[in-house]
C-alpha cells in the first residue's frame, strides 16, 4: 500500500518537474529579451530540478542514493540562483544594459500602480498624504 503511494507521488513529482522544464524551454523561445529569457530559465530550472530530484528521492528509498540526491539538491539550490544573478550582473555591465529610467518616471509609475490597486479594491482606504518636513 505505502509502496504504491510512494510510486504515485514520485511519478507526480517527476511529471511536474518535466512540465516546468518544458515551460522554461518555451519561455526561452518565446520571451523577447535577454532578461525575460534568463528569468524564465532560472526560475523554472530551479523549481523543476527540485521537483525531479524530490521524485527521485521518493523512489530511491532509504539508501545512499537518497543522501547523494539530497546533496545534489542542496548544491543546485544555492548555485542556480547565484549563476542567474551573475549572468544578469554581467549582462548589465556589458552591452545588454537595461534602458535607463529616470527616478521621477519610476516614482510616477509606482504611484499610478498604487492608485490603480487601491481604486480597484473596496477594502483599502484612500492613499495617505505624504508628510512634508517644514522645519528649517
């Protein structure tokens, strides 16, 4: 009974991991720029690898393979986001730099999205006024 349940859970985790790997590959093909593609690959790669290794750990049972798979998962958990960050940082320092937005435009966009979010929800009250320091 428990072996059947473990094999079904392992299969489900393996299928979910393969699904996320496939969506990451589609994201690499469909997204328009480098940073979007890198985000799709980095996030889905980490999640899919975690799911696939978890499925393999369930299938392995209590053995040396379980310990080794746990070490591999721990290694990937730390190195994959670090590699994505290093790639994004090197792209930012090279020719693939993001377009510069002035701070005023960023502030206006943030205020507009906050205003839209508060106007859509009925539970939120009006946006508080910004305090002005009049001390001299």
